């Protein structure tokens, strides 16, 4: 006996919702990295998506070379974190008058460089990290892949931890104070240099985590960071580039909208939905989903 049509429709909707939430979790992690840097240095990091691809390809290569899975993943994440720090020390810190436009140009150059390195190192083939492949969990007729749990779980643990660090801890508030009141931050002993390095380390870390957890399903490709980074950028815009929470909500909504468009309209329009949302937000509500101004006290 076939299930009722209404149940089939509901199951399909829930299946798309889970897929959208898992993909949106990746966008949210990238948005967290973008905002972490912007709130400290007012730098728009176009290379955020490349951090994700570098970690995904690097961990897949290490595991294929014989390194244990979690050790390979850990080494890849730490390496990308160091790459982000090197980017800040060797490029960003060298520019005295750094405007958002200048930061876009600089980080776009880093993005292009990282793409070339990944293409030369691992070739044009897409690769995936084998995080518990083939394990599905059936809940109420909805099949959830284990990798989707990893994606959502990474947002809860890593993304949530970064948000709490910035919003609740003394050090997190100090980081944001360096951007809002740099003179006052120096007076109370907060080092802008250390704050900038830590912000880029956080961006590299969350970007790498996003790339690793997304790699089993969406695979990592040398050129894949551009589109992925732009979707993280859309989520950051939804947060007004100041609110982690609004960006995370916006990223999850973006992921679900993409899934619904792909499932009910056409898969070819999936990516276009993200940029349509970006245009609408910039025209109608430039401050994003932020309900009130965010202030930082030193």
C-alpha cells in the first residue's frame, strides 16, 4: 500500500529542509569567519572560501596518503589556520591605510594564489574526505546522511563557540573593541596586532572546519571556494557584517531557500537564488537582519 500523497509531499519537504540546513551550516561557518575578521580589522576576506577548499583537499590528500582520518583532518585544519595567520602578517599587516576596497583587492589576490597552488598540488579533480561514508539515519521517513549531522554539528559546536567567545568572553569583547575604539583599546592594554592575528586565525579555523565537514557530500575542488565564499558573504551581509547570530540565521535560511528552489523549481537556479537574495537585501535592507545597532564597550 502506497503512503498518502500528503505524507509524500511532507516527507519531500522535510528532506529538502534537512539538506538546506546542512548546507546552510557551511555558509554560516564561513560567515562567522568573515565577520570575525571584519569586526576587528574591517577587512572583507574574499579568500574565506579558499580556506575551506584548501582544508578539504589537504585532508583528503593526507588521508589518501595513509594518514589516519582524524589526524589528517586535524593537520589540514591547523595548516589552514597557519595560512590565515601568514596572510595577515605578510600581506594585511603591511598595508598602513587599509580600506575595505583595498582589502577586497588584496584578499582577491590571495584567493587567486591559493587556487593556483591547489590546482598545481592536487589537479583539477574534485576530492572528498571519507567521514563515515554510507551511514544514513531514517527519522520519520526522512533519510539523514551522517555527513549532514557533521555539518550541522560543526555549526553548533564550532560556530556557537566562536559566537559565545566574541559576545560573552572578556577577550572576545576586547577583539571587537580594537576595531571600534582602537585608541582606547591600546590605553587599556589591548594589542591591535595580537587581536588581528587572532581574528584571522579564527577565520582560517572555521573556514577549514567548514571545508572538511562539507567535503564528503559536496566535494572539494580547487575552484570551488569562489562560489562557496560568495554564499558565505551573502550570509554575512544578512548579518550586517556585525551580528554573528543574524548571519547564522540568514545562512540557514539561504541554505533552505536554495534546497527548495532546487527541489521544486530547477536545480540550475539554485545558485542564482543566493545572489537574488543579496540584491534584495542590499536594496531593501542594507543593514541585513540586524534589528538594532550593535555597540561595543571598552
